[in-house]
């Protein structure tokens, strides 16, 4: 495991750079999301040309997205990077980030942003934040369907003195408790790190996995790939999302059934159905790279054992 490097915490008035690193965004949703970020006390900075760029299913050319990310990393006034949305295309940027930026920044996002988050952890030891995005969650509002959970977000990006507890709002697949480093993200993107120089190391991890619009057999295949690649044998606990739009054909196993069958024999505590990543509920924010303890009793709970940010 890398040695964790914490970014500086956000304070009222701090500048937040809003970047489109993957797929294009809708201007009205981006604007509404920025208004919500402002209501939280932060100052979103949007380069409308790059943030609203379009080029096929990418938010503009790779070179422009790389330049925007490098600019954000290099700007001392930028205290955090909030991603506008996921989609596809973040993986194109990774080969271009060859040296660690001078200082760690808060990087908040989910879905396709998993690629960047795993990269920053494996290469540089950065703690990052798996949570809401500006034009897909902040625009819906705090506590709203498809919105975001305010408590877990602000705890993650502003707390510097102590940990906190996240109610996972799920159910137990396998009972128990465990302590480890919280890692993971979108299942498809976690799987796609295999074979790369930044392949995720899950030894001693509480592994979070979620995704959307996969057939149960596709989830089965991805989990089996992780298992056969040795990525599940040394995890100490697992938190699964609610996998929306993954309905099974009549008479077939559900994703929940698949997870129980493949992951249950690991004998580690497993929580199913947490509102992380792709979810119709208010999305939780989870800091990746911190020490945490997982209890799968009841609806499940994650106790974050240390602040994710430095003062």
C-alpha cells in the first residue's frame, strides 16, 4: 500500500475547479450544480470552453482535458477539483500525468473518475473522494433523489481533527466487522486497472464496488476476473452499491445473488445496497485511502478512523 498523502481541507470561500474529464455535460445542469457548490460556501471556477466542450463521446480532445487537469494541479488557488460528470474518457489522461503535482488536491468524483482516483492512489498515494459530481448530483440538491448526502460530503472534505461514521443504508450479505484501508469505486473501472502499471492493490482493503446497467452475468464476469486476478483473496471487507438498471431476466440470478455466491465464501463482512456511485438515492461521499472499520450489522456502517484532509 502507498503511504497516504492527504490534501488540504476546504474552508469557506476556497476555490473549487470544476472539470469535465470524461464525457460532455449539459450547460444547465452544470450551472445549477455550481450554484449548489456555492451554497455550500465554496467558490466554483469553471472554464466554460473546456468544461462544456464536446467531441464525440468525450468532453473535448484529450490534450485539452489534460491541459485543464494540469492547470488545476498547478494553480495554488485551486484547493479542490470537483468533476462535472463521469461517462467515459478519463483513462486517456493517465499516461500524461507522469510526475506528482507539487501538492495534493481534493479530487471528488465517481463512475469514470475511478480511473484517475486509482491512478493517483497507486502512483502518488493521494487520498481522493468517491462522491457526487457537479452536473449529475449537486444539481439535484442535498438529500434529494440522485442528489448527494451533505453530511458525508462535508465530513470528508472539511474535517481535519477526527473521523466520522457513515450509515451505509444497506443490508448485510455476510456478517462481521473488519478494519482496513478504504479503496475501490466503479466495478468496471476497477477491473480495467488490471494489467496496467497502476493496477489496484487490494491487500488489506475494505473494497467498495458499484456500477449500473450491467446484466447479472456481466457483474459475475467482472467479479470472477477480480477473483482470478487475486484481488479479492486479501480484502478484509466489501461494500457494494445498489447496482441500478441491472435487473435480471425472469428466473435468472440477480446481481445480489451473484455477489452472495462469488463473494460470500471469502468470509469477510459484506454490505449490499449502499447509496454509493450510481444510485437513485442521495449519494454518499467516501474518502479513498483512509483507515476505516466496517460493520455489516443491520444496515451497515463505515467508521472513518481518521480525517481525510490535513489542516
